[in-house]
C-alpha cells in the first residue's frame, strides 16, 4: 500500500476517511530541535531515524488531506516546566486555522497545571497529550492528581506515552501508569504506541480498565518489528477490544511512509476474527468517537 492508495481504501471501506489520534505539530523552533534529535538517532537510539515528512507546516497539512485524513489530533508535549501552557496556546491557535485539526492540550507536573488545563478544556480542547518519557516526570506526582481527575470528569481522552519505548525513562512502564488508572477509573487513557514494547501488558491493562484504549502508532510496521514484535495472540486479543483500538501514526516524524502504518493494521484485519469491521473501527469510527468528530 502506498500513500496514494489511502483515499481509495477509505472509500472501499465506506468510511468518510481516516481519523488519526497521534500526529505532531509543534512550534517551528521546537520542531527543529525534535528533528535534530532524530538526526542524531544513531547516537540517541542506536539506529538511524530518517524523518520521512520533513516539510513546512502547510505542506504537511496538505499531505494529511491527500491521505484522506478527515480529522487528527495535533499533539504537543513539554520536556521541562513552564512550557505546557505555551504549547497548549500554540496548538489551540494552530487548530483554529486547520479544520481537520482537533484542539488539544498538554500538561506537566507544575503549579498552575490545573488552571491552564481547565482553561484549555473550557476553550474546547478535545484531547490531551502526556509524554512521561520525554517529560521525565512521575505520572503519580501529586501535582498531576487533580489534572487526571479533571480530565476524567470532562471525558477528555489523554494520549499517554508511558511505555519503555523507544528508551526507558525514569518513570516509564505500564505498571506505574496503572496506579494512576486505579485512582482515576473514569479516565479515558489512550496508551500511545500500544505501550510499546510491552504490547501484551497494554492489552492486560485494557482487560482490567474499560476506559483504556490503545493507539497503533509505530506498532507492527517493519521498522519496529524487531524491537517490539507482535505477540502471537495479538489479533486474537484485539478482537476482544476492537472498539478501543485507534489509528495513530506519529506523522510527520516517522522514518517510513504513512501508508505503512495502515498496511500493518490492514494485515491484522486479515484475521477473520477482525475483518473489515475492525478496519473501519480503527481507521475511523473509534477515533471519531474519542475526538468527538461528527
Ligand atoms: Zn508521538
């Protein structure tokens, strides 16, 4: 499958297009730094990571449209205190200019987190990103406790990068985040990268917590099959949680074409237990429901 085939795929499935819950748009200086980090990926991650879509913002938006993406969550995330409110303001402005972009927000354990998050949710933020690995914070931090509570109450999903991939962090690991889930059972958490590399543990979390979802970002693509191979019972277990699996891609900072992610998901759907209903749910319906896209 190539990027040019995606619109036809959506049409053949009878869905309006793709809904992607895990896309990144960042202010230019921040985006440049992120890409510099990936340019050094051999040193940072032990393998090259050539960015496939290193393009100016308007061209990236146009590309998503050309893939048939009808809605997406542009995710921002801080790596230090004092950044989250500014990034949240920036992404609100960005979403106001791009009809397909759903307003989002981010957070960091710092004084004031509840107030800027509350303001963002009141202003219409429909998805939040929490990056435990890059932010290097403990999701159980007392400063975050009311923030998780606020999101649970508002029914706003939070895409959480809390797995050990691509590198373990001080506070990564699904068991750590599960403590947050125990305190906030109503929280709609979307495990980014399906908790990679702990894919089976992520599915265990979905079994135990009915509000927990997973996104497909980088899961099952050739680039990650060696570091995070799919468990043998992957598709069988997905069948039990098919309404809680959501398309995510990490566009634009991926070292391969966008269609490779959709191709991987289409491969899982070849299991008769999944089939086209699963594909429609993952590529469109589940994300549309979470992001409240009509
Ligand atoms: Zn990401």
